[in-house]
């Protein structure tokens, strides 16, 4: 989720992946897109998309797990490179969890 820091007029001036204040609501899609249009090419723009990409990768991993568990697909249906990448990410995440470096929803 993304959160917005706003100026006195209510316009977004910064985006964060964690709430910046206790009352701060999640930023809406239309507002986020407008902020990103204005910041295109800037470092915050790149960081936000990297964060969103990481979240999407996790969604796809979970989707693949569900499809496999319901026998809709088998892992061998996926290209070898895709299987290797999935297994590598799962192995790293599992090791990091064992070492309590991070929680399951971060990577």
C-alpha cells in the first residue's frame, strides 16, 4: 500500500510505503496517478514503481501457488526459467524467514 503526505492545501507532496502519520489514509489511484504524472522521471517515481512491481511479483507467486494447489496447472507447464526464478525466490524467502530477517509479506 502507498500513503501520501499532503501539504496545507491537501495536495500530495510525498509518497511512502508506510503511513507517515497515524491518521493518514491510503492514497487513491487517481491522486497517485496525477502525482506520478507530475513526478515522471524523478527518483520517487522510480521507487514507487519498483515497490509496486515487487508487490505484483508476490501476487503472481501466490496466484501460481493457488493454481498448482488446485491442479489447474502443474509447475512443469511453466518455462524452465520461470520455475527456476520461482524456486530461487521461495528458497531465499524461506531462508530469510528462518533467520528472521524479514516477514513473508515484504518479499
